[in-house]
C-alpha cells in the first residue's frame, strides 16, 4: 500500500494499474480483489468501495478464499520474528503489543498457532486493532472450539474488518 493517503476522488480517477497498485494490499497479498473492483468505479463512498471489495471476496470460489486466508501471517509467528510481515501487518501486530510478548505469551501464541493450523489448515485471523495480547489469546483459545466451517467464515469476516481499517488509513476523507 502507498505510504501517502489519497482521496476517494483521486482513487476513482486512477488508471486500473495504479488503482490495483494503491489498493492491492488492502487484502493481504491479494491484489486480485482490487483488480476485481477496478472497473466498478467511480465509487460514491468509501463504504461502497469496501462493500464492492467484500462482495468480490464473498463471490470468489472456495480455493480463492482459502488462498486469501492463507496469505495472512500468523499472529506473533515466524514471519513476524524474521521481519517478513507486510508494513500493514507489522503496524497492526505492533499496535496490539504482539511485538512485546513475554516469553510465556510468545510460547502460548506459538502453541495456539500450531494447534489452530493443525485443526483448520489455515492461520488464525483476528483484526487486532483495539485488542491487546490478553484479548488476542482469549479470542484464539475460544475460537479453537469452533468447526472448520465456522472458522473459515470467521476468518473472512475478520479479513473484511482488516480491509475496512486499511481503507480508512489509506483514504484521507474516509467516513466508513
């Protein structure tokens, strides 16, 4: 995602390649979502842009949705430790304090990441904005009791929330 903010008017006027470049990271490593809505411009509101992007994902096939879920990093996982997160993910995880885990919290998150991946086959996803380490661990633990179908949908809902937060950060005149 671009480091600068844009207005909705500017986004509506971008050529398709630049639109995809600027909005391609709204959905983690999945520029196909921005590509899928580029021709629907102009968007009258940020909410309409977000709704179009959500509809693009919601109408995608299961394999595309699964790839989108799997494009997300584990919370406080190996990619974070190696410094391989996207700029957005780094900011989001740091904002929730995941970069400052105690050894015990890190061990708990590592154990939860492993258990979750083994049970569901994809990473645990939570829009961490507004959460802290304790509430993340609580959500993680609670959601391990869900079925795969419920968790698949929960992950998509969390991805939609993450996208909303990222859009709000990118578009300076946003009123989602």
